[in-house]
C-alpha cells in the first residue's frame, strides 16, 4: 500500500483542477491530478537514460 503526501498549489490552479476534474468525470480533484501526473511520468520514463529524460524535459520547457 502506498502512503499519501500533500503539495501546495496556487489557488487559481486548484480551482481549474476542480472544474476540469468534475467535467471529466473524476471522483475527485486528487484523482484527476494523480492521473495527469502518472501520464506525464509515463511519457518521461520512455527515455532510456537520465540524459534522455533531461532532453525530454528541455523539449517540454520544464528545464533549460
């Protein structure tokens, strides 16, 4: 079983998350966020190495 943790989000972002999670039929905003993060991490994990992952993050604009 996995533990849970908390993160802080900008209030405006949280309001958008609540809105879109309801529209998409998620049971909660937390479920929506977890699913979105899992999808993004799966994309990044396709990299063969740390360098491959760094290049993907650069391409997505997360790091420079």
